[in-house]
C-alpha cells in the first residue's frame, strides 16, 4: 500500500506540475519581459550618462581652448601696443637728437664766426 500511496502522490505532483507549469510560464513571462526591459532601459540610461559626461568634457576643453586663445590674443594685443609705444618713444628720441645736433651745429657756427 505504501507504494500505491507514493505512486498516487507522484501522479498528483506530476498532474499539479502539468497544470501549474503553463500557468507559471504565463505568470513568469511578464516578469521576465519587465526585467529585460528594465535592463535595456538601464543600459540606455548608462549610455546617456556617459554621452552627457563626454559632452561636458568636450565643452570644457573647448572653453579652455577659447580661454587660451583669448588670453593669447590679449597678450598679442598688449605686445603690439607696447611696440607702438616703443616706436613712438624712438621717434621722440630721434627728434630730440636732431634738435640737439642742430643746436650743436649752431654753436659751432657761432664759434667759427667769432
């Protein structure tokens, strides 16, 4: 008799499994689909975050390059301004030398006339 009981228990479990497996498949499918969709969504979000980071990094590099270009342009402009000022001073010195030379020649002329 115990064998018959075991047989019926096994048959009952098999019948229950036969009935429950399709139901379990139906119940598990949405959970699996949702899990896969969630994983895909996380991967997509991860790619977006990485792209945003890359964009911010590129923007920072562009800003740094623009700042360097602006600083370089300002330095060039300052050097050009200093060059113009130096040339003006040289012109003034040349004029002063010319006047002094004219005065010296005048004095020499006066000394020769005496």
